[in-house]
C-alpha cells in the first residue's frame, strides 16, 4: 500500500513539475480551454437537440389530433346524412315489419364502424324497435322510455326533418347497456305530424378504437375525447371516462403549469387547436408528477346538429421522456464530435510544444555558436 502511495505521489509531483514548466503551459492552457469549450458546446447541442425533439413530438401530436378531429367530424356527418335520409323513408315511417327489415339492412352496411345500433322511437318516447350489430334479431318493444332524453325532446320540437346530435348518454337497454353512446337523432314527420324519432347510436368506445388508438405515437401515448364541460367522454384509459379534467388540473398544480394550461385554453378557443409542455400528475393513477406533451384539436359538431352541440376536443398526450428516446443517436454523435475535438486539440498542442522546443534548441545552438566566434 505504501508503495502505491509513493508511486502516486511521484506521479503527482511529476505532473506538477510538468505544469510548472513554462514551455508546457500552452499545452495545458489549450487543453483546458478546448475541454471547457467542448463541454459547453456539448451542453448547448444537447439542449438544442432535446428542444427539437420535444417540438417534433408536439407537432406529431398536433397533426394526429387535428386529423382525428376531422375524421370524427366526417364520420358524424355521414351518420347524420343516413339517419336523416332514412327518417323520411316510407318504410321507416310505416313502423311495421318493413321498418324492422330496413333497419337491419342499414346496420349491416355499417359493420366495423362505431354506428352500432338503430332505435325507432314512437311519439311518446317509447323504444319500439332496436336493431343492434351485437344481436342478429330485432328487439321489438324493448320497454325502454327515452322521453326524458334531450335528443328526443329536441327532435320532437322540430318542425322539419333535421339532425340532433346529443351529448353522450349511458344506454338504458340492449347489448351496450351502461356504455356511453352518442345519439344521432332525426324526427319522423309525416304530413306535418310528428310520429317519432329514428336514432343512430354511436358507441364511444368503438369510436376511440377506430379513430384514436391506431395512431398513438408511443406505448405511453394516451388519447382522450373531451366535451365542452371538460368531462372525458372517451379515452384510451377506460377508467378515466366520466371524470372531469379539473380533478387532474386543479389540485396540486404548479402556478407555471396553471398559466400554461390557461394559455392553451385561449389558444384553442382562438385557433381551434394548440399544444403545450407542462408538469402534471400522470393520468394513469400512479400519482407521479412528470413532464407531459399535450396537443389539442377541436371537433366541430355544431354545424351538423340542430341543437348546436358544443364543441368536443381530441387531446393527445405523451410523456416528454418518450420523446427523449430518440436522443440516443444524437447524443452519440455529439460525444464523437467532442472526442474528436479534444484529440485534435491535444495533437495541435503537442505539435505546438514540439515546434517551440525546436525553436528554443535552434536559438540555443545559434547563441552558443555566436559566443564561440566572439571568443576567437
């Protein structure tokens, strides 16, 4: 052990002696300068690359949110056209066997979509016929009343055939009982007399599966469909459905995060979309605070619906950490560049010292020669 200590002391003295020599100072100064410069450049490059990755992730989220919002709008417009057209069909107005057959044919054509059931409701709000994709038969007189539902009240008050898209409701019967369904309703009016309502039921869980989940960016990317009251009406995290966002954004939130969220709300109100990076409690229930990248786009259904349905919002969120997974290749490149820079510095400094020593030796020899000549 003592031998090791002595050797270490000898090395330290030798290094200190090397540093004390004036002719070695350019090398030391150069190495220290370029080392500090390299570290500084590495940190700047790292910061810029990370910021770029975050911006790229936010941009991808925004593109996905915008695309899915438009897709949902077009889907509801298609469903609305079909429901309104069929509500004027004499076969549906007949409320008999032909109506049942027509509804069965129609629901079969929409296989694989979120339009999962059709309801034919009489003027008193009683469900007369229900056709569901999950059941091959028509359920006649299910005994369910929807007279208190907003979509029925709105459709009943209409003077002409128009579409009303209601807020998501929990189905009171059928194979989707208890699940959230969006009613797309059109009044059945014959000779100016209200006879009932034809309703297409859009299953929200299927809507999420079809339009939102296929385009997630990473394993931890989550997508949510939110109504105007900030209630999550559809989500890739099923346990969140029915919860209000205030539960996650008001309690224990940093002031900086609160300000950013308020700015996001204003941006979405003005431009129909926005994105932000904030620190929030993870929505997976772990209670962990982490940096989240969020992009939001508005789903406009007010132009389709008679009742002027308030906007919905598609929100895509991804942990910032997932965006940093792409940093590995950039980080390796930065380390290689810094290593090459340091090696070049060492080579340059060594060449400089050798040049200085050669100059000093030449000067010494020249001086020695001149001195001898003078003595002679």
